[in-house]
C-alpha cells in the first residue's frame, strides 16, 4: 500500500465511523457496535502499517498488512473465522 492509499482508506474509515449514530439515548444495535469495533481495528492496523514503515521494520509492516487484510475480509462476516485465520497465520509472527 502506498501512503496515498493509506491516507485515503484512513479517511474512509473515519467517515464511516462518524456516520454511525452517536446518540446516548439510543444505543447502537449489535450489528452497528460490531461494525464500529471492526472499523476501529482496521484503523489501528493502518496506523501499525504506517509506524512500521516509518521505522523500516519490514516484518512488522507485513504482519500489520496481514491483520488489515484479515480484518477487511473476515472480521464482520464471522469473528470465529477471523480468529481461526489469524491463528493459522501466527507462525508468521514468530519471525
């Protein structure tokens, strides 16, 4: 991912979070809460990518990219499947 793509995706995620209702009298539905948590996690993964790139840590950057890809692909569909895929890729974290 290029810096421009990171910035664009970060802005899109921020925009989606802002669009979610933030009324204390009307709490978020379960689906909206899950969506908000996944969006925040994706934003944190993008921040980790940026930090690793700035520090020149290629392995951390790849791990953060894998986390972002798994969050994007599996997290909202099935949390169990997301955790399963993350565990199967845990061997990568060992290096």
